[in-house]
């Protein structure tokens, strides 16, 4: 959608994201009504909804505390690469 947006203008990606994430308002699932609601929503309401969705988005915590050979405890990020899913690649 952003690539089709006119050049020189900022694409309303936050608005588009909310329109896709919100599936119902008071039981009404009409996409046009949801679009109108999102476009007329106050900025602070939009900010709070986005913060709530970001905090509650499912995901994996890939940081772990490990003990180094020196005995020091270190926080590391576990990285998954192609080798994890296809070790013979």
C-alpha cells in the first residue's frame, strides 16, 4: 500500500495498521465503519491502543542468561538461522 501512495507525501501507515488490526467496534465488523472510527480517533487514544497491542503481541523472548567459562553471567540473544531449520543446507 505504501508503494502505491503518491510520492512526496507521508503514507499513513499507523492508520492503515490500526484498520487492519481492529476487527470489530461494539460488535460491528464493517470495514468502512472501522476506517471512519480510526481516522477520527484522537492521537492519544491511537497511541494507547498501539502500545497495548505491542505489549500483548505474541512472540518469543530469545534473551537468556548464560555462564561464561570465566564464571561471569552474561545475557545473550539466541539467533536462529537457516542451519537451525535445515542443518544439512
